[in-house]
């Protein structure tokens, strides 16, 4: 905690008179009777020399609730867009793996084979169920889903 050297009473009184626009004259007056300068003085955060110590908690910035409400949809939209982008990238990666696999081995890969190929390439960890879901979507779009009879692929 900071401390200051003692300040003589006459200097404190001079400070109050100089900067208060007559603080001693304000005592007992209604707020409507005070001049603008007096009202402003009362609202000011004063140093300890004016006999008040202001807590830091009273001057911590707090966002207005209206701003918080306005910002939430944009955060939600950003998070949804980010998630969609990641999902699209994952689907493209799975499509690419399927195409390479079909070219090299002449058949569709199993979910486990896709999972093994993807493991190090995706931004977030995919589960076998998610890979199965992507695989079903891709196969339905390419109409190969009807030709695949083995449950191992879907």
C-alpha cells in the first residue's frame, strides 16, 4: 500500500477550497441548487488528500448488458461458421482418401481404414461414428451407397 508524507491541515483546506468551488458552501444544499461546477466536483474521483479513498472495484469497466446481447449472435455465428468450415474440410479429406483408396486398391475403404489415414491430418479428433456419418453422406451423394452391401463400409 502506498503512503504519502503527512500534509499539513492548512494545505488540505486550501486544496478543498481551491478545487471544490466552495465545497464548504455546498453542505446542506439540494442537488438542484448546486452549480454545474459543484456537481462535477462531487462526481469526481478524488485523491486521498480529499479524505476519500475510492475502491478500484468502482472503476472497473463493465460491459453494458445491451452490448453483451448484441455480441452473442455474432459469437454464435462465428463458432457455427468455424465448425462448418472444419466439417467441410474433414468431408473433403475423407472424399480424397476414398478416391485415392479406390484408385490404388480398386475398392472402397472401411471406416477403420479412413480413420487410420485421417488420424494425423484433421484439426480436431474425429470419432469412428463421425467418419461413418461422413462416409454415408459421401456415398449417398455419389450414388455408390446403393451398390455397397457390406455393413463394414456404412
